[in-house]
C-alpha cells in the first residue's frame, strides 16, 4: 500500500493475505479497521514488518518509510489518518515540525520509542492526538493505542482517491487536477483510475488494454488514449503520467523514479 485489499493508489502501500486474528487469536484483536490510511516511519525493517502486518490484519491500509525525509515526502503528498513515528530517527526534527500542517489536516501521532529516550520525548507530546509505545513493541498495546487515536479521525470520503492534487470521485465518475475539473471520456476515466490505483507502478500496454476495454487492443490505440489523457491531466506541472520505455506507463511524481512493474 484478505485483511485489506492492497490500495496501490498510494505509493509504498503494502498488502497481506493473512486472515485476521491468525497471530494473536481472533479474540485478541480490536474491532476490524475501516480501511484507514496509516503511515509508518520506522528505521528498523523488522519493527516495520511487525506493526504494518498487525495493522493490515485489522483492516487498515499501510504505507511505510525508512527515514523521516522519505516519510515527509509521503506525508506531504497524501492524507493519512494516523502516523506511526520512530522517535529515535536521526533526521526526525523536520518531520515533527510537520506539526506546522494545519490542525484540521494534521493526523494523530503514535511514537515508537525506547525507555531511555522517554525523558526527551515526553515534553514534546501534545495535549491530545499524540501518544507513544515503548520498544520492544507489544502488539496488543500498540493496536489499542492506535485505535484510540483513530477514533477521533474522520475516515476518507468513500469513493474518493487522491494523488497530490489529482482527485478522482468514483461515485460521480469525475476527476479534478487541483480546482480544474477534467472532461474525461469513459475510456479515459477508466485508464486514469487504473493508473491511480497503481500509482508509481508501471502498467504494461496489455494490462491497460484489458482493464480499459476488457480485451487486448493494438499498441497504437493505447498510445493514442494515453496521449489524449495526458493533454487533459498534465496541463499543470508537474506532469503525472510517465512513460517507462519498453515497459509501459505509470502515474507518479517526477521526483520519484523508482516505479516498479505491476503484477
């Protein structure tokens, strides 16, 4: 980013096929999540895997980052309902000052810390919307604290999908780039929706063709469709619809060149 369908509309999201409750037993888990968007910024891959898997198993959608700098990029590009943050990250200052985000748009923070770091963390905690869990992480405690922080967070509007200033409303089959509404044909909307659902993942021409038309079409038909869509979406900068020569097309910010093939 099953416990939660993989929401590849946001870069860095994970997916899992494990049934809920398979680690702790069904009764040990809190109520199943409602597809909330959670950003996990943690430098230890084993800790990231542990808590991201636990969040996915209760239905949340997880995006991960290994440094505060990478986390800040994801944080500024997308809306998250909760940020899980390693309080011992060496480059953390810029991220925590991300409290400069308007309060209405600021997600709650759940810090991961060590006991010997608490003395410097506690004075930084706000009066509400922030909490901490000490390492080694106890999953039942972690999930309980995450659920408390998420209770006060309104879920993302159903059917709305975003990447930067690009917004798609599946209920109305409408799209916007910033404040500008895009006048898309049904085929163009299906293509843009598919690219957004697989943001920063390269889609082959065959994958695009079968999704848009339900059958394989000639490369020229796909190229013309992509070209028409680019004219409508990429009037503003930066351009979002990218070409990976020899592989296909992907949607993403030009600063991120690590798009991977979609399977």
